[in-house]
C-alpha cells in the first residue's frame, strides 16, 4: 500500500485528504491511501517516518511549513530553499526526505490564469501581500519571478512591512492586487477578515484570498461589494496538490530498489 498524508495542527478540515481520496477513485489509482497525521509537535515526525513503512510523501500545513525544514535531509533549491518554507515532503526508498514548495507553483499558475481570463497582464500591477507566514513567503517569490512589485502588510510595522493601520488611500489605490495569505476567515471563523480599509477598494482591484473554505470569505465579500474582482484559493490548492503528486511519483523515487 502506497501511503501519503498531511501533517499539521489542528487538522479539523482537510482539503488534501478529500482531494487525493477522490483522485484515487477518479483515476483508478490502486493500493494508495491518504491519511491525516495531526501532531502537536514536529518532534513526532521522525517516529512517524519510522513507523509508516509505506509512506511515500507528505503535505505540510500550518503551523509547520517553516519549522519542518530542520527535520529534513534535503531541500529543493528551486522552490523550498528560496522560499524558506516547505509544504511537500518526498520520502525516498532509503527513508531520506526532501522538502519542496508547491504553494509557489499553485499560486503563480493560478494568478497568471486568472489575469489571462480577465484579458489583463499581471506583470505591471502592484500587489499588497497580507501576512508574513509560510504561505506569504511562497507568494513573495512567485511575485518576484513574475516581475511584480509588492508590499508586505503585517500587524507590526518594520523595515520591509507596512502595518495594517498604516494603509492609506494612496497605498490602496496604487496596489490593485491584494492577496490574503493569513488564515483569517477560514471556517468556522467566517466572520473574520483582514482589517484593511475596504472603502478605498474599487472595481479595478483584484482580491485573492488563499483561504478556500468558505468559498466566499468575508474578505472577498467586502471586495465584491466595492466592485472588485475576487477569487478564493481553491484553484491554487488543486494546482499545488497535482504538483505534489508529480513530485512523489517521479522516476527519481525508485521504490522497487
């Protein structure tokens, strides 16, 4: 049995388990299953790797995307090393591990497709990135590679961050793409949203929420009420999941050895 899974805490609602379980059925992938491995501490990871002999790959979610790096044997320099965060772990036949970041791919691809459908290039649009966690790091690298200017927004002002209370009408008007990388608004806390001045958002703005449950977050709803174009994180999740599957099942991982 080929086993895959998700580590994080808490794991009350998992996109990954549902997605891969449906994928196995839809594509008639046999002898494969996907499980949730909720762990209060990453100290449980080495034991999990020892116990689960059929474990081929893991996804990583909040709050371990950055801290998990210390537990891995290697990092993909094209994604995880540049970003400083891991959301996909490949487990080789000899038990060694390598970290990747498919959030980068999922976000970048979904963003380009979104703007293409709107008949606009994202290259010349400035972005506000709300939050500074692991997901935000993947978003930043993707924006850099797309040659898009961006400004970080966090709870505290710093040399490279604007505080939420420091967002002015001019800043909002000059940054037409606003990306929520925080978990604010995720089910069941659907009445929460990033505290930005929504009254200055216009129909020329794009609001991208990495949250996917609910399908319309309060962040998106407030943007829609101002005429903005909005999108949730479902497409990004689907793209990053397929990229993870590709990584887990490349010829490099020779389980027959």
